[in-house]
């Protein structure tokens, strides 16, 4: 059975890029905002969520905090995806429970490496 990944980003092109990069090795679900991300996390219980910080409505920080407060979801690994480069953003995401941070624009080799590291996958998702 494939591990599940949820990509939460308000940019359809980003979701499409991540989905295409990972869908051969993982079941990939998509959310366009933080509210949908929390709902889909509760429905599908993904092994990993790759979440943008700046989204309309519920942002990635708020969604991350909700996921980590929910006892049935707290085990889900969350990697933040954003163009925000300040160290403060990284530290804040980690304080909320994120296990990693990926920068936009997405570099597919780094994306795959981070996913494999977080999920303990060997060989690489190519």
C-alpha cells in the first residue's frame, strides 16, 4: 500500500507540480486552502502534509496548529512550503510542530529528498 501525501497550496500549478513529482510512489491528495487541508487530513490521515504558509482564509500556520492539537492527527508529519525565507518563519513552523521547510520555487530533487527523509523511504521517489 502506498503512503499518502497531502499537498496544501492555493496555487494550482504548485499542487500540480508536487503531485506529478510524487504520484508514482505515493497516493497524493490536494487542498487549496488551510481549511480543506485540515478536513482532508482528518478524512485521509496522510503520512505527510506539504503545506504552504500563505493561503487565503486559514493559513498554513493555523492549519498546522489545528492538526497538531488534534490527538487523532498529531502523528502526521508536516513540511512547510513557502517563499518566506526569514529564519523566524522556520523557527515558528518548527515550534508549531513542522518537521521540515521547503522553499519556493520548488526544486524537485530537494522535494523528493525531503519526502524520502521524512517518510523513511529508500531509493527515492523519481
